[in-house]
């Protein structure tokens, strides 16, 4: 994600029948128009969403689209994540070729998506499913955008049946320092969301502090709310002894059921979080420091994601875009009865 900031949280659209393709196209084009896309770019959004939705109808089991607006240095964008538990692909390159089809169609869907997208990524496993990520922008991005420590992907959705999520997150990236917040407001609905947004406000007002100090400030501020589970990661670049062994330093502090995990070819371990509820019952706020190798992943999530997820069953996924990884985790390990937030950051 670099310097991109989400303007809205994800909008989830189930796509399991042909009648839902038009609804997905309508919602995506309305979103594009509302954030400043011109008619030409809106047309591209319509084609991409329509093709992605049709593919879900033709091939998928439990198919859904996640839409989200983006902003990169003042330029509006749309992210489209198509997830399914369908038959998957044995040869992705062949499936991307125009004219290839397993459903009797013209076979131009994926090829059209690739041509129109500013960013395209895909991961598929036979008999497991496919995840497809697309980004489109209202105008070309700068040739030399600001670079930060982390590429970040995020998914945040409310409990099924709720209009708002008690989960939320915030990101602040400045040169060699990245700060990530994940919050789970106690319970569900509006009161949980109020606690989450208050935690975000405290985070944004105290971004010059370290993780433990931010949580301490939030503990006082959230006393008038339901309270929340909360975790903050601060990632700083460390001058390495040699370029080949460059690593980043992660300072982590957590209270409650927000999980933090570091994954790399060298090491994989969970970060330590203490029990409690920020705003009500906190016995100890403590920071722990970890190393994150360049290319490694930092994953943070609420308890809407099962704790026993594992990326080893997905060959090659560690090298995919962080938002694609977050999408696969959400698709396959979502509890389905809670708000959910999943953050994946690559050093």
C-alpha cells in the first residue's frame, strides 16, 4: 500500500448468481463516480467488475467481491478483491490468455481485467479456490511515489447482519517509520464502533509516541466507552551490518484479543499481548521488540479470524500482494460470526 490510505472500509458483495453481476457493477461505478473518476475511467471499472463477477458466477463456490476506495498522494483509486472457493486453476498463465475458457464463453474475461488494471495479482490452488486483486486509479500515479517501510493490505468487515463494524484500524507511514493500529471494540454494532473510533482518534493524536504510550493514552480516553482490545506495531528501519541481512525492528504492544505474527523464511513467531480491556481493565501495558527481515510479513488481526490459520498450504502466496494474502486469510479462516480485521504488511 505504501502511502495509500483507505477512505472507506471494505464493502462486501456476495456474487453467486447472474442477477448479482449488475448490482456489483452499479455499486462499483457509483463508488468510482463519488470519489472523482471521470466517465472513461468509470467505464473501465464497470468492465473489470462485470468480468470479475461473471467469473464468480461461472466458476465459483461462495464467491464474493470486496470493494474499497483508496487514495495515493491525492489520487483516488478503487480496489477490487474477488474471492471464491471454486475449482481453482491448474495453469494461471493459460487462463489469462484471451480465448481460453472452461465454460463455453469467449474467454476474454481475465485478459480484459489484466489490460485495464493498474495493478493485477492472482493466486489460485486447484480444489481450494482463487483470489484476484485489481486496482484502478482515476488518473496515472506519480512515476516516483513516496516509498515507505511497508506495503500494507487490509480487510475490515462487520459481523454479518450488522451495518457497522466494532473492528477498525489505522496506519501512519512516514519515511523510515510505520505505525499500525488494530482495534476490536467490545461487542458489536454502534457502541463497539464508537469505542473503536475513539481508539483511532487517540492513535492519530499521538502518532509521535511509541506503542505502549499510545495504548496507555487510549486506556484513559476509552473509559466512557465499552472499551476495546487494541494493539499497535511500530516498524523502524535498522541500519544493517550488511545489505544481505537487512532487517526492520518491530515494537509491539497489545491488550486483549488482537493477534500479531511475524512470518519469514528465517523465523515465524507470535508477538506477546497481555490480557485486558483498554478503557476498563488493564493490569500491564508492555512493549516487546522483534526483528522483521526484508521480505517478511507482519500479520495483525482481530479474533474474527481463527487463530490457527496457516499459510503453508498456499504455495507461493507469501510473495503475493499483501491485500491478496489478507483476502485469502479472510476467505478461509473467517469465523463468520464476528467483526473481522486482517492487516498484512510486507517489509
